[in-house]
């Protein structure tokens, strides 16, 4: 069992901007991570200090938390100074945590703000967790590619908070150690000082991994040509949340600060409902207050996706997504078809624009799009086979997408009123679901409201008001002329009481000399500035290699590392299929960037690395 007995659970959602973040909270998020004006790994989705301050005030009404990713690598003294000033300003506005990649930030003069280590820091082991726990880091975000047993080893051997990705786009490489964008920009600019600000570790990623690749063996024979070899399915651990919570995972993170509104709303609602089920089953709490009233029915397939995978949680399996896989939800079996239309055997209604996939015998998976509907007959483009008897799977659900996108959703905190008439006044006690109570005396007025109608008249949904009165205790009819004014006075006092009692986590990073568990740090440790170097030296590291993006010679350096293995994916693993392995070493060409790489397979770790092929030599 984990060292920690968890009593609450957190669903952490992305905030692309202020509006998206508020919608995520309304759909059930306990916490939001939202980009700063600078250094937030999503340079196109930065937010102003003003918007972040407004979001903090909105979130704190529900005791929800706001975490700020300041998770780029820093390179210059000016970068460090800017980061320091931003951190101080964030602390003053009351953010609840700072997500960092650059360990040098721990050397700064930090206010008592909880520090969360980004997945890009590469905290893979219990030794990582134990060390940073000694530094009083509050939380680590685990890499996506860890297995259940590896996560369990960390939670059983540390007390540091654990955050785990549960949904969204999958980076195929080890976070923080993908330098493909840097390599491409270095090729184009010939300057590391320019290239490292246009790289993945600085929030600029052209996502070449998801592009097209040509794979060749040592003799130049093509294994796969112009194929999306690294374009993985979406991560979804919707079936693993309770199991991971039971071993000590505190927070479940939805990826997608760059995604659209339906992604944020739908995924938040799905995982919020899962968390609610766990809360009810185990008698624990959510980390924020209030319940959601949704204007849509959450469904995994109401988001764009590429099919789903649990990645490595339950061990290695074939994960590649491209034209070879069926994705989407089954909408029925075809009972009649020709090359222009089809009829299915289900009551599911399809819409114009819906896209579906099917697989006929040993042929590649095909995609069709609905063009028109007449009664139970659907006309479509892309029908290249006799569909009769085949199952169809919908992965673009136009109506479902629209339902989520346009939905109006509410986040409400329940309030109980106790009304007692005394000395020609009303003594009123209001108590919210977190046991915050206020009392006030209210004048008896003229408009009579029967006691059996009080609760119904007081209950009103409003996106701008966080409270609803859904329980009224009164022995008599009441006389109140203006119910809105009545509620406003109660809610104003409750807000003040909740603000006074809101749990605030102040944590001071501890600057000590506790020894780091390694004596050497390679270029993969991303030491890119004087503060990061000083941090590791203070903790006893004897040899520190500069980070790759500081201008290091790329000869012989890994520019991409991954637990995902092409040999396993393509049934060409020597362990599993020793008689059918093309001659090693293999090479890859990334088509969009026109850059070539040599592949190294580390079978002892079941990992794969790319090295740049310098064609200028």
C-alpha cells in the first residue's frame, strides 16, 4: 500500500484561456493548469496576468486550484530574472502551484508556493521521488509511459504527491528528451541560441513525430514508406482511475491546453463523473466544492480522437495508430449497401458530416463520410467495398460534437437555509456543503410565500452564481418581497466565510545539501543555465554535462528517446519474431523536415533512440 492514505481525489483540466478554464470548472474540474504570459510550453496559448488573476478568483469560489506551468527550459540570466518576477507576481495573486521543468528554479528566492515537477523533468523512479521530497517539492508529474507497477513502486516508497496523465494526446518520446524540433530549427538557423527558443522544451513543437516517415534497413530496403509511424492513439485511463487512486495517485491530469472547447468540456465531465463514483464508493471527497449540472451527456467519442490506448499501464502492446486501425464507437452492422449508400441495423441516428470506418476482409481500414440521409438510408462518399455484413464505427460525430460545444453547464454549491421567526424578524442560518455557516437577521416583509413553495422559488441556476439553495427548513410561511435581494445578502456573507476558510497550501522549497542519487548528469538532464548547475552541485553531483540545446555537438547524441519500439510495433522484434528481422541498423527519414536519423534499439530496456545522420560529412 501507498505510504499515504488519500482522502480526496483531483481531476486536473487544461485551460487554453480564461473562458475554456471556467467551462472546465463548470464541468467538474478540481484544478486547472493554464499557461503564463511566457515560459509555459505552449507559446501560442499564453495568457495575460489579468486573465489569470480573474481565473484564480473564479476558481477559488469553488475551492478549485489554479496551477501555472512555467515549464520551459531557461537559458540566460534574463530568462531567470523574468521567471523570478513572474513567480512573485503569481504568488501575490494567489495561485495554488507552479509547474516547472527547469530544476534551476529551485535555486531562486521562491515564495512559499507549492512546486510541481513537470513530466519533462523525467521523474521515473522512487529515487527521483525521494530526492525531491527532501527538497520539499510538493508534487511530481509522472511520465506517461510508466507501468502500473512502476507507479506503485514510487507511491509505496515516497510521500510526495503524485500526478498522472489520464487522457489526451500522447507524445511518443520521453518528455523533455525529444529534440526533433531543436534539430530542425538548428538546421535552418545554424544557431543554437535561436534554435533552443524554437524547440519542444521551449513550447514550440511542429509535431513532426506525428508526420510521415520512411523506414529503411541497413541495406537501404524500404520497410515502411511515407507512413505515420509515431502517430499514437489517444491516451485514456478511464478504466484505471480507481486502481491508480488506490495505490496513491493524487491527481489525474487531462492533456490538451491546445485543444478545442469540446475536448475540455467532454473529457473533464467524463473523468469528473468517474471521480464522483469513486468518492461515493469510498466515502472520500473531491478536492474542490460543488456539483456539476451538465447540458450534455459525456461520451469519449464526442471528442475528436485517434482511438484509445492505456499505453504502458498494463504492459507493452501494439499501440500504433494510422490507417491500419478501426477507431470510434460501433454504430451498427450494414444490412444493405451499394457504392453510394448503406442501411444499418441499429436505431443510432447518423448526421451529415459523420465519418465512419470499416474493415473488409484483409484490406486496409477505409473511411466513409455521410453526405445525405433519406429515412433509414445513408448516402456516403468513400464506399469502395460491399459493406453488407460489416460493422461501422463512427469517429467523427457531428451532432455529438455540437452538443458538447454549445452546452450550457453549471457548477453549484449546495446551501441549506434554516429560517426561524423571532421578535418580528427572521433569524436565518445558511450552511454550505463544506459546513461553512453564516447567520443574519432579516426583516419580515409583505409578500407571503407558502413554506411548501419556498425551496422551489429559491432554487435558480445561474452561471454567474456559484450557490443554489436546495434545502429550506421553515416551520411557517415566510414574507419576503425580493427573493433575489434576499439570496444576494446570504450569498455575499457565505462567499466571505468560504474565502476565510478556504484551504491554502503554503510550501517553502527547502535548500539543503541532501545528496542527489547520481554523481553524474548527462546532456539529457537538460542543464541549461547557471542556477540548474548550482542546484546539482549543491546536492553533490560531481560531473554535469551541459544540456543538448545549449549548443552541444550533436554527433553521437540521442536526439529522441522513446519507450515505444518500432520493431515491436511492426512485428519485427528479434525476441518475438527472430526469423523476420530486416538487417540492422535501421534508418528513418522524417518527410516533412527532410531530416534523416539512425535508430538504436536498446533491447535490455525495450527502448528506442534516434541519432542525427549528418549528410554534410
